[in-house]
């Protein structure tokens, strides 16, 4: 227990403590902002009673789930590819790992430089005569479709998922696959019944981390998303930065709701995974 004390203390100080502080303020205990109506649910009523909240919740889920699914599928495919020997494998693996060490803001800047209407791709298409002007390039950024947001997410999350799944796949004995193929299993059957159950813990771990980041991220949706609708973290940030300080407890209510919703979704996801493992006879 003594050896775990530093890690537990850091967790409490960086995560649990601020969340409890936000909960107190969302319940009306914020004397620094001249709000002293504790305990009160008025700020939660304002948040949950506004149609804007439910629209933001929908888009938060949309921007979180779609990139998570895409990154998971692409990461598994790339991990399987890199698990085989082919010419240029080392270079491709090194090149794929580079985005992991690049900050998300750099990824967002790259997305703007490439996919904006005056970006590199639009200029190349214009020079090639494929569009009459750069403004004819399809609008990808700053729309409710969230394509720019997803591109910035996938820029880092596909390599990250590939690394996590690849590390698990490296520990799988290739004899399992060889035995399955010897017994007449197709490639699809070998993957489904032999490889997938063994790499699934890595897939679940990577998807949990990716989803949690996407759901609670504010900088990428704030920079590359539409003015409206916004995600829940962006709505919280805008209320916190409002000139009227008495609205900051409302921002804290958003923070608490974000933590509860994301925690509930991840709990249900883990519960479904454990049921699947038990159905297979796992622990």
C-alpha cells in the first residue's frame, strides 16, 4: 500500500479533487463568484433544461464515437499488416509512429493547411485544372459534419491504436494461427476465432482511451468545429469564459455532466466486454 501511495495521491490531486471542486461549485457553493446558494440544483436545471444541451450532447457523441470506431478498425488492420514481414516494413512502422509524439494542436494546424478552401490540396486541384477556383473545394472544416475534427483525431489515434494492438499481437504465439490454417480454417475464420479473441483486450483498452479523449476534448472541436452546434466541452468553456462570473457554476455543471455521461458509457462498454469474455469462458 505504501508503494501505491504516490500514484494514488497524484490521481486524487489531479482528477478526483478538481472534479469534487467542480461538483461543489455546480451545486451553488462558489463564493469566489458571489454564488452562495448551496445546495441547489438550479445550474443543473439550466443545463439539462436547455435544448442546446441535448443538441451538444448528440454532436459530442457523434464526434467521439465515429473517430473511435474508425481508429479502432484502421488500427487493427494496420497492426495485422505490420505483424507480417514485407519490404519497407521498418520504414512504414517508423513513419506511422511519428504522429503519436506530435501534439494535437499541430495535427489541427496540419488539417487546416491541407484541407481548408485555400489549403494545399485545394491549390493542387486548382493548378491541375480540376476546380475553377480554390473556393470550389468542398468545405470540410468548421461545419457541423465535423470532418476536420475527425481528421485531427484520426491523425494521432490510428497510429496510437496500431501501437497498442500491435504490442498485444506481438505476444500471440503464431502457432495458433498455423494450427488453425492447417485444420482448414480460412483467413477470415482464423482472424475471428483465433486472433481476435487474443487481441481483444488491446482493442478494448485502446478504444476506451480514444473515446474518453474524444468525448472530453475541447480544443479540437473549438478550433475546427462549427460555431453552432458545439460539443459539451466547448459549451462549458464558453460559459466559463463569459463576462458574467455568476455563470461559471453553470460551466461546472457541464463538467460534472460530461464526467458522468462519459463514465457511464465506458462502464457499460466494459460491462459488455466482460460479459463477452465470460460467455467465452474467460475470467
